[in-house]
C-alpha cells in the first residue's frame, strides 16, 4: 500500500480506455492515481484530494478542460498542483491559449507514455521538490531529505520523525494554510485514524524544537483553519 506522501496524479479524461491506460502506467511508475470523467468531477476531486499533478484533457463534458484550468488558477492562491493540458489540438495558438490560461505544460495527442511520464516527473520536481531529494531552505531553516537533517541559522535541530514530516510538508508549500485534516492525510496517511488534536500536539513539539536555539516562531496558527509556515 502506498503512503499518502506518494505523489498523486489526477487523470481527467472522458474516455474510459484512456483513463485505464494512463492509470496502469502511472501506478506502475509508482504514483497514486485518481480519475475524473468530466470537468465538474475534476473540480470536486481537486478540492477533496489535493493532487500533485493534473493530466487535464481539453475536450471534456460539462466543463471543458480549459475552463477547469481557468477556474483552478482563479481560485484564491490558485492550486498547488501542476496542470498538464492534454489535447489533440496541436496548433501553436491552442498551445499558447492553454499555457496563458494557467497550464504548466502542454502535450499533444498522440503521445508516447514515456514522454508523458517524463513530463509528469519534471513538473513534480517543481511542486514536490522533496520527492526529487532536493533540500529546502526557507528563511534560516534548512531541511535536507537525503541526510534527514534540519538546521536553523546553521545550527542542527533535533526533530522526531513525525515533526520532520510535518516540517517538510509546511516547507514544501510556504504560505499555504494547511488544515489539520490535510496535515493528517499528508503526514499520517489516509488509512490511519488519528484525532485532529494530535496535529496540535505535534505542531507544539515542532515549535519547541524550532525555537530550541532561539529565533521567532515561523509557524502561524490560522484560527478556524490550520497552520502555515511564513
């Protein structure tokens, strides 16, 4: 069973055979997969599942792919996911329109599965840098996933494994307000029942560890919402 920290790709396509083919290849490559058959379902799943990458077909029932992209990017703060527009439209004007609407990448049909996987991985390195083994630096904080070390102002900090994963989630998306439920999904996993108050306990431990060598508290509590790293 893959953990919820495994990158999630949302496939949005109205053709069942295409969804099945992409799902098979993405799962074989180690990704978690969710699928939607139309634009309305896609918008709901983005809100519920918070995918890392969205493979978005242009021609969709109910709400077109280009409109889905526009709505996602128009939301307050936009979406954290990388949107890859998939279309049979190969004209330069269509590619430009897709990218100007907010798509991060554009791939035309027909395409090879290897090329599509390469595009997914390339975009994933931008939205989930830790998956690529890249160290994160926010202010005077530095987190290195390869050595599993955290430092502040050049001084090593000692974090437990849960606090390390919490900090990694917060540092990957600075400024994002994480709900307790979203942090539970990312850090503990969707298949494990943990009370949301557990998040508060571990945030408290993380704050204590981050302040052990001085400095302001970088974690902001957003009343009625959750937590953010500023």
